[in-house]
């Protein structure tokens, strides 16, 4: 009987030890706040949750998030009508700023404590969380002339403007560009970048945004609420950049304002970009691509005072579902960042 009791006692003690060790391991797991969705759908699929803090793998870093930025594509991916192959559950917010918190194997050009910004791979978890793991190659050092949280508003929109103007539009010094929908965030970056390159800028705007478009540097502004665009043009342009959700027929009409051999560029991927083969006017649709070197240049332009980073609203993680609901009913004016 004594031996039996001893065996039972030993077995029970082993069970207690294993349970204690398991509990200790669970306690060591770091938990963070994040906004996630398990399925595509309306804004109601977004939930603020406690999830496990991610660990960086080879070539990755973990960033303590200062802010992420809301983009229209976040709304499209959540709703399921933007064909980005995300894995579920998914954390939105592919534009991010923050501080490097941990390094994965093989990362040599960033250090713990570095302030960074990045345009993260859209199919991976984003920055609507307290921490995010990102490929080191997606990150650059943050601008030093503005608050770190505000810098989250820079990456994808400024890259979109650059790629539309110069990679697709092939604009050169002395040429003319017409920017339709210049009052939006991308439009104002495009104006500033075009002026820096010595390009003359014609821009359309509404009374609400005319002063902001003028402040960005537009040479000539057409108030599209009172003047037909082609009537307001004094000469043809080399590049037409459309950033507005206009009707396809109207867009096709605007091609008449482009010189022979010019280019029509659009970021409105939901409709075809028109061309005019009879005059060798080419068409291109832009979907922003990551470019670490270019993003680093854009940061330098911010610190040089050439680019102004726009932030119009700052919200918390808990307010993100409401922002998505707002976006589902119309475009979000200005640039919104999400501060955890």
C-alpha cells in the first residue's frame, strides 16, 4: 500500500510540474491588441482582439507600431472586391510607421530602436495593431522632420504619385500634365512632385479643395463644378493623370486634351484607361508597387521640405470599424492614420 501511494504521489507531482511548465510557457507568450477579420464582408467583420504578438523570421523585423494609415484598398480587401490573395484572419493597414523592436536572422541594415516607415506586402498582416512583422526590405528610415505617427501617411500614396507621373507617364522637365481629381491625397503629392521636376501642372478641383491644390503648387486650376475640363484647357498636355471616379464616357472625352504621342494614366483600376491609337496616345493603369529605394528618396524630399505629408484625422484601433463603415458609403476625405 505504501508503494502504491508513493507511485500515485509521484505521478500527481509530475502532472502538477508539467501543468506548471505549460502555464509558464503560456504566460511568456506576449499578447497585443489588433484589428482582424476572419471573413470578407461588411465593416462588421472587423474586430478588435487580443492576439499573440508575432515573431520575426529570417529577413524580417518586428515593428512597434506608431501608426498605420487607412487606404481605400483596405476597404476593398475587407469587402472582398479587390483581388488581393490575403490569408485569413487578416490584419489591415499596409502603410505603417514605428520603431524596430526585434530583428530576424540575416537583417543587417536595420537596428533595434530605428524609426521606420514602410509599404508592407498587401497580402500579409498589416499595421492595425500594436506590433507588426515586416520584411526588412519593405522598410526605410522614417523622416525626422515630422512626427513618427504622421509618417505612416506617406508610403503608398506618394509612391503611387511618383509611379503614375514618371514611371508610367514618363514626364520630363518642360512638359505639361493635367491632373484630374487633384484635390485628393495622391493628387497633392503628384502636384508637388511634378513641380519639383520642372513640369507645368494643370489641375481640376472643387471649391472645397481649390486652395489646397493651389498651395500644393498647381499652375492652373479648373473648377470642374462650373467649367467643362476641355473648355478650361488652353493647350493640350503631355500626360493626363486621372485620380477621380469619373464616368468612362467622360474619361474617354478627356483624351482629346492630350497631345499626339502623349499618355493617359489612371489609378482607377475598376475601369479601363482610354487611349487614342489614331494619334498614338497610349494608356496605362497604375497599381502601386513597392520600391524601397524610391520610398527612401521620398522620405528625403519630406525632410528637405519639398513634400508635405498630409494627416487630416487620427483615430484609435477601436474606431477603425467605424471608419470602414464610413468608407463603405463614400470616399474618405484627406488622410486618416490609426494610432494604437
